[in-house]
């Protein structure tokens, strides 16, 4: 149970395409930054989602006809309500996500209103993304042989995951390793733990699941 006047925990939202390195950054944040950091994000949410609604919040751009699609806003709403609850109890939260829907982001911003949020864009060039997909366990990710055309789902992720929004901090994981990224996040938090980028998302579109 939280004590009276417990400061809200810091929230860091890492947004990027699959295989951009978000999970590795989360692990480095948990290891290197002060305080207790809880990971709530795509992988955690998917582990609690029933098979018929998979991939849940990990649904790719351009798949509005997928059976999970009608549930994605609700699943994200539940995720961010949990993030808010952890923060209000004084726990820091690192969220790894692949946002490509402005309305869902607007709704998330409303749910985290008044809490300290650092919104981080995790970038990675397409050629590096493809190298990482090929190196992963066979069948886990859509991929193609080196020299072949990039699969359309991968291109959609690359084109849509950063939308028209801005970030408080941007990281290129082809140039920075997870420790470098966690250090940059830590430095940003020491200087300005809550910046306006995520709050501004409330203005993108109306939200509310």
C-alpha cells in the first residue's frame, strides 16, 4: 500500500518497431537506473492475452480486419491504466510499445495525465531491422532473404510507428547500445523528468476506450 504523499513513479515510454531494441533498453534501464523499474509493455501484455486475440496490442499497422483489431484500443486502455496505477504507488515503469494509432496514443495520454512521462522514440534503420529479424528464432518474425524485397508488414511498421508525433528523446539503436540508451534516458530524467511530448498527444484526436 502506498504511503500518503508518495511521489509518483517515473514513466518512460519507448516507442519503436519490432526488433528496434526496445526490450534490451528496458533491461538496461532496470539494471542501471536508480529505483525500482517495472516493465509493462507489448511482451507482458501479450503474455496475458488469450490466443484468439493474439497478437493483441502487438497488432501490426494495416490489419483492421484482424479478429483482434476491435479489442486493441481496450487492451491498450487496460495496459495504460495499469501503468498509471504502478506510477501512483511510487513505482517507476518502463513501457515498450509499437504505437502507430494516434487515437490510442491520445487516449493513453489522458490516462497518464498528471504523471511524469518521458516519451522516447527508438529508431533503427530498415537494413539493421532486417538483419535482426533474420538472426531471430526461425518463424518468430516476418522476414526475407538478404537481397529480396522487404515484406510489406515490415515496411508498414517502419513507415507508421513514429507517426506525426514528437518525442522528448530520440535514440538510434544502430549507433547506441542498450547501456548507452539507458544512460541517455537517465541523464534526461535527471535534467527534466517530465517533458511535454506525451501530454501533447491528447490533442491528436479524441480518445477514450
